[in-house]
C-alpha cells in the first residue's frame, strides 16, 4: 500500500511540474537553416554568450569546447583534432573543415580566425565530405558572424595584462538606410611582450602584435532577397614560437642563435545572395581569400646555426557555390553545385651545417 501511495505522489508531482521549454537553436552547417535538434549529425553550438563566457577571442578559445575536440597552434600551424583524427600539416591537408562566413580555410598554415562579433560556432562531428569536400573527413567547424541590425550600437574596450599586454577594440553598427542597408564594423589592435627570454640575443623572442578589422554590409532590396558582403583583414607579427628543449633547466629561457619570427597577412571576403519564397530558397555564395606568410625559426634551439628554417607562402583561394533548398511538409532537401580554385606558391629553405 505504501508503494502505491508513493508512486501516486510522484506522478502528481510530475504532472504539476511546469513544462521546461528549451530555446530553439538554428544552425546552417548542413547548407540549410534548421533546428539543431533536427540535424542528422552530432552537432555542438556555441552561441555569443558561451563564447563570451569562455573569453574565446580566437581558435585557441575552442579548446575543450566540445567533447573529442582539441586544437594545436604553433609555428604558424593551426589544426583541429576531432575524434582522434588529426590533420597532416606536412602536406598541408586538414581533415577538419574550417569555415568563417563561408570562406574556407583549406590549409593548416596561418589559420588565425578571430572570433570578433561572432553569432555562433557550429561544430559538426563525423564525415561531412558530401557537403564540404575532401577536407571535412573528420568534421566541420562553421563560424557565423553576427549580422547588423536596425538598432544603432557601439562599444569600445581596453585591455591590459601581464607581459605588457595592451590592446584596444571597437565595434559599431546600425542602419544606413532603415530596413534596406545595414552595416557593422569591428576591429582591434593588440600587442604583448614575450615571456620566453633569449639569453644569447638578450631579448624576449615570443612577442605578439596583431591588427584586425571586419566590415559587414547587409542589403535588403526586397522582402525576399538578402545580400551579405563580409570582409575580414588581419596582420600578424609574432616573435619566435614558444618552444624549448624538453630537458632545459628553465623552460622560459634559452640561447637560440636565430631570432625567429612570423609575419602573416590575410584578406578574405564572402558575398552571399539568398532569395527566399515560401518554403524554398535559392542561394549564391562567392568567397575569396588572399593569405601571405613569411616565417623563420631556430630548429636546433642552440646558439650555433645548426638548423635554421625559413618558410614563405602566398596563397589565393576562390570558391563559388549555388544551391537550391526546400523545407516543407513533404520534407527537406538541398541541391547544389560548387567549384573552387587555389593558387599556392610555397618556398622553404633550411640552413644547416649538418
């Protein structure tokens, strides 16, 4: 009898409890806008609030953001490892696709993606090559910028920290022509001294110097047509990478004979036009990326020039995509075609006495 009364009480409490309604999260990583709970793949979504709590300003902020995801960055190389599948940086061939507003990062060098004014980041796990090509064998990371609105907004920030960290950031946006032409601007400048000290050259090597800017224009000529033009630019001048001999007595001090550095510049643009009519949508996406890198580092970590490495890269990527999608009572589908071209000039040399 007691068991029956106990179960009845539990049932009554369950019925009386207020319904919990979760916020709907829309994602577009599978080339169609859909609820995250309806995506036929393992997906994690980091929204603007989550990114702010993590203080995620670049890809380093995505470390441990999702299970079975890790990130490696150093010496100009940036790559993700997903579900144990890594990327081959020796052949510049990533297995995790990385996209920012449709712009593809097809290599493993110089993928400095700054997460300024990002609305969300979608992490899809598992093969996505049918939608993204050969560089999405393990999964895809898709970053989507925050679109401008009619509401005027502006903010400015200052940053100070250890190792003489100093920086300034700003963002502003609003309507140029209400409901028709919207724009937002974001940028920052940041510098930081290194904490790795080169006793041979009597200087700190691993300094940081970054400049970044983004312009987002949204055109709304009709209720059905939306045109987005997004442009990003960054310039990076970093000192020698933070590395030392594993048996060094002091990991923050070394005596390299070479003053290593990394100088990178990147310009990218995406032009997206989407026409929606009822349950159907026609989309055109054009992207361009121009990336340059000039780097050097001391491969032997000794005063003598036993292994000095120099690397230069000039890369241009262009992609064009068309797709037609539908989402109605009969189901959803995406039909499309994509093409791309890459021009890449790489020069590397090693000065060695061996």
